[in-house]
C-alpha cells in the first residue's frame, strides 16, 4: 500500500516504515504528526484518487530529526563586465518516518 500526499507545496509518494525528508516542520523531534492532504491511496486491489483530497484518510509520521541540507552555490556573472555575484544556500529539512497510512474512504 502506498499514498501520495501534499506537504510544503510538494507531493510525496510514501509507504509504511519509509523515511523521507520534507520541508521544515515546526514540531519538536520525537513527536507524531498527521498529514490530512492525501491526494491518492492505492493498494493491490484498488486505487482511490481525491478531488483534490481524500476525506477521512490520513498519514501518521514520527519526526526523527531536523537539519540542513548540503550547501548549493548560486553564481551570477556577466562576462567581460567585471560583474560577479556569489551566494550560498542551505535548506532546512525535517526527516520523518511514516508510521501508518489510514484509509477511511467515504463513498
């Protein structure tokens, strides 16, 4: 069984006991979080797609840790014009482990 949900403006496809990195969530480490914006749930026999979300379905996840990803460099320059601008960015993330996917679909 897998589900597709929306978090931080991005869509994620997850299964039970999977660990993923999401955009930073302001909850303490070790807490349980629920995602209610479920776009799709599928198991071996059937697939349910929301319009845009599924009512009554949710995903429970355990927050493992918070961190910052690897630095990316942003460089702007114009050749032969003595113009060069450098900048770095490290994105904050939250690592979560999917505990369970609840499939209470209303017909």
